């Protein structure tokens, strides 16, 4: 399997399993690499770390399916113990993911 196919398979795996929030070790095992080597390889090919990529997938899913009020209320449904930390990630990353609209409250 080429490196391109390995990264493409990993991205598909992340897309299907983003709700499970797989950690680096799990992703590396899926790819058949050590966590260190997988992180370096994924980052060089995707241009973003696996953690940041997963965070973008999660935030995009939330943006497309939930209002900001629901994010605060249901944050624990996204594998966070308390909804607050997830909501803070959502709000702080809104501008980075959606530069055309930097006000997340306007979408609530």
C-alpha cells in the first residue's frame, strides 16, 4: 500500500469514526505504524496533525447539525465529560473554520 493510500484510508476511517474520537495510538494501530511515525507521516501529507484534523471533522459536524445552544447543552454527547470544554473549543475555533462569519452566536 502506498503512503497516499494509507493516509486516504486513515482519513476515511476518521470520517466514519469521528464520533468515537480515536486517539493517536488507535489511529497508528489502524495504519500499522508506530504513533510517532504515523503522526509525522499524517502531518506531512495532510498538512495538519491527526488531532487537529479530527477536531475539524467534529466541529464541522456540530456546525452542520447543531445550534450553539445545543452544543453547550449536549457537549457530553461528543465524548466530553462536561459540555463546557467542548463548547469552548467550538467557540474558539469558529473563526478559524469559518472566517466569513466570525460570530458563532449569530448562528445560534
